[in-house]
């Protein structure tokens, strides 16, 4: 079955870059997503990448996809204290409709 | 365009009672998904619905749980005879037709005493 793995915790200083990593097992994944969850809140879609892409950049966010190794990463440049949250990687194996499979989330703590 | 709306945001029930969770998708979205997040876990898919149809319920527990998305009104996730293990955050997401991206609501946090 599908499985998505993430490291559980990352701590960085304000202004540094953060890199959150994710691995997945389903080779038929079509879309890969990054969601952000702040305490007590819902999930905010940050960005996504289609499986035929290697990289996607959106302002401070850079997503890298290594399809051969089934490895996805999210880089946040110039990390701010407001970036402190849980970041979920998710993959969608189907085309037509998507039932997302999520990792357990990486808690990012940004210290001043 | 208001986002996905869920209510109530918090729900407390005693064991054996019923819980009804509501989800109003974004305007123009006809696809609704329900996910459950247990403490310190990722979200787990439960059910995918379109208007008046259940498309995929492979993640739904076989008993006590049901979902509907009527022609008019919100989608409802219903949990009968709740048990403590049902305590979790339940998230609804919606997407427009022919689009993969899902947009999530704020969730309903269910606590079973």
C-alpha cells in the first residue's frame, strides 16, 4: 500500500533556510503536495508539484522532486517565526480524483 | 469566495451518543472528501463524495460511520454510538470538477468523554 514518511521535527533559527524531507512509496503518484497546519487550525495548501516536474519555485518556497528515489523536499528560504507549524507531505496516486495519502507531519520550530 | 466551512468547530459527546459533522464546500466545488486526524498522526482518508453519490468509502470504518452529500445542503459525516477512540479532528476538503487540488476546512475536533 501507499506510505509517506517524514522526519518528525526540525528546528532552525530565524533567517536560515529550512529543508523538510519526505519519501513516498507509490510509484504511480501523480501529484505531490505540501500543506501547512498551524495549531488548532485546518490545512493550508502551500504548493504542489506534478510528477513529471523536477522543481517548482514559489516565492520563498522551493519544491524538489526526485522521482527515481521517490524523494520530495520543501525548502523555505529566510525562515520566519510565522513559519512555525506542522508541514504535511501528501501524495495522490489517482488521476481523475485524488484521495490524498499524508505523512505524519514535520513540526518546524523557528527560534528568533 | 468563502473557503470550506465546517461546523461545529468543537464537539463534545458522551459514549453512546451520536455525532453529526457538517461541511459546506467552496462555491463551485462538487467534490467533498472527509479525513480523520488522530492525535500526533497524519490525516487518513475516509470517504469521497460527489453530489448525491458516494464514490469511494474505502477509508470508512465498516460500522457506525456514514456520510452523505445531498443535492441541497452540506455534506454530513455521522458517527453513531461514539466511543472514546473516535476522538479526533475530522477535516473536510473540497475540489472543483476535473481538478486534483483539495482545499481543506478548519476541521471539527470531536472529544468523546
